[in-house]
C-alpha cells in the first residue's frame, strides 16, 4: 500500500509479454503471458486471443478468476484508441504518437468506461483492463462486507 492509496490493490502484475506471429496470408496468432501476485500467491497464465489486447484480457482473467469469480460477468463491449495530439501525426509521428485507450465494460447490470494514456498501445490497454478489474473486485468485496455487516440500531 502506498501513501497515495488507502486501499490495498487486490492483485499485482509482475510481468507480461505479448507476441503476434504469422504471415499476412493466414490467420495471425496472438499470445499473451502474464504473471500476477494475489496476496502471497503467484500465478502465471498463457492465453491466445483475437489480437494482442484480447490475448492479454484472456490471460489476465485466467489468472484472476480462481481468486475473484465476480470477474466472470465482466465483458468488454467497446474498445477505442485515439491519438492524443494530432500534431504528432501531422509531424510524421503517426504510430509513435501518444495514445488514449478507452474501454467500455459491462457486468450485465451496468456499464462503465476507463481510459489510460501511454506511448504504448498495449501498455495502455493492459492498464485499463487492470483498473477495471480492480474496480470490480473492490466493489464486489465492499458489497460482500456490507451484506454480512450486522444491522445497527
């Protein structure tokens, strides 16, 4: 727990790696490896996906679901990437521009969005997934505590 945060994070990303392979004539293969820590336990998972961000989403869920089943209901319903400074694009930075990744999620009852900025689209995407999963876990934990709290008179 840091001075900035009063709430301890439910998990920590220790390492991640994403690879995309194939040729343009056939289907591409995207694979993500992710290593997390939950409390004193570490998990390493690998997943394939429809692109690198989907592979990261699947690998992260695979690692977290045994600890946090509330994530099973969470779905990505929209994914957008924006170049933050159009002048970068005009100066020829194009794919090297700073980006803002916005992901919209739903748990079947409500919708919410998170966003992150980075010079790396994969890093920003993973940070948004992490932020949203943490929110769901903490909200679920708070609901569980309030459900089990005795009534005050």
